[in-house]
């Protein structure tokens, strides 16, 4: 193709030369793709929902040869994810870096004052929204949310979660505001570790994402009490002998007026080009079409809402405002006593 273009341009005048140059530029934009490995930053610990999703995406891209270059997942959980976010912020113009974002993209800068905002990155695609479930050990005496709340009112229970002043603790604070029940919040590095601590009964409860606890639910070690969504989960496949995701009542059904969903999205470094964004939008669209992705969505009971472009940016604006209110109500904003 380059030889054909050269022969054509030799025969053209200045006007034709300009048209040909424009054509080559457009083709180059359309055909951009990574020319070295793509670093995929997880601003959270290993074993949690973000880590699991990133590694599923990595596996799908490799298995189906969706990209010529490899995708390398790197966990950078320091400072409640600030380590990963600041590295991405400092990689201006680097199209070989992606970040999987969760709601700590809002909560971490608000809680710590670290100089970072989602606007410092390039939004690419919302992959899904993640749910939160109130989990207890299956050996505990609490069969319902009402029984659990009554026990928490009688004696402080230990609520485990990922990080401090992040999503899990926001939900815990919301439960306290709604019911008056007090908790000793115990932070861990990732959702996988949180689930293991609950299995071992080192804590009394968690509000882990479905994907972080599902294997322990299926093994009979954990029990779900309610989901923090306005409607029940859609999954009807039996995850245990007696229950599907859809059988878990909502918090509101259970007398607990608390709702919270979390972002699972992909961002790029600041200053990357529209063609580079388009490549990743297309790549992630192909990921969502695979059976492996559909299996992850079902296994983890995800809300499969997706967005790109202006719609995704508008959603991020709204969620930033909502999280500022939630953080302020919980007393978690930097500088609040």
C-alpha cells in the first residue's frame, strides 16, 4: 500500500498531494493499535472485584487474540488506590496504559486530599456496575437482615471492608445512620482478603461485591442477607442448592433503606488521541461479546449497564456529586473531624 500511494502522489499536483496526505492521516488514525505491551493498572488489592475483572479482561484479550500486544495487569493499591491513579495521571499521552476504575476514583481524592480527579484521566468505557451484598458467616445465628441489625444494636459487630473511607465503609456508615446500629469497621487491602476473614470468623459481616464472595457462598461458608440495590438481582441460575442471586432480598425489602452501586470502568492516560480511545472502545466492545464475559457477568451478578463518550462523562459528573454528599454525611471528607 505505501508503494501505491507513492506512485499516485508523484502524479498529483499540490491539491492532490494534500488530499492524499489527509487520506493517509485518517487511515493511520483508524488503524492505530498498541505497538508495545499495555500496562493495565488495578488501583486495588489482589482478589477483589476490580482485580478479578481486570484479569478476566486480560485473559479474554489473550485467548481471542483481540490485540497483538499483551496486556499486563499490575496492582497498585497504595493509598487506597492513589498510587495507581497518580501513576496514570503522570503518564500523559501514553496510550499503552489503562486503569480499571471503581468508585475509589471519587472517594480516594475526597478522603485524602490527594491531587487527583477522574478528569485527570481519559474516560473510555463503563464495563458494568457492581452490586454490594450484606454477608455473614453461614454458621452465624442471623438468618435475616432484621436479626443482624438487632444483634448489631445490642452489641457492636465487626464489619470488614476494603480500605478506609471507601465504598464499604460508606455503606457501613449509611447502615448506622439508617438504623442506629454501631460497628467496629475493620479495613483490609482487598475484597478477596475480606471474604477470607469472614469465612474464618475473624469479622462478623461484610458488604462485599458478589464476585468477591460467590465461591464461599457456593461452598456453604457464607450467607447473603440483602443486596443494596433498588431491585433484586436478575440471576435465576441456582448458585447453591436452594438459592439464586434473585432470591436475595433487597435491603429496602428487609427494612433497611440503603442503596449503593459501584463503577467498573476503564480509563486511559490523559492526553491520548481520539483514535487511541476508539481502539480501546472497540476492543472492550469485543470483550463484552465473548462467552467468558457473559459468564463473569452472571457469576458476579453484575448490572450490565455500559457507556462510552459523552454519556459516560455525564455519569461520572453525577456520581462525583453524589459521592461528595455521601462522604460528607459520613464525615469522611479530608479535613472533616
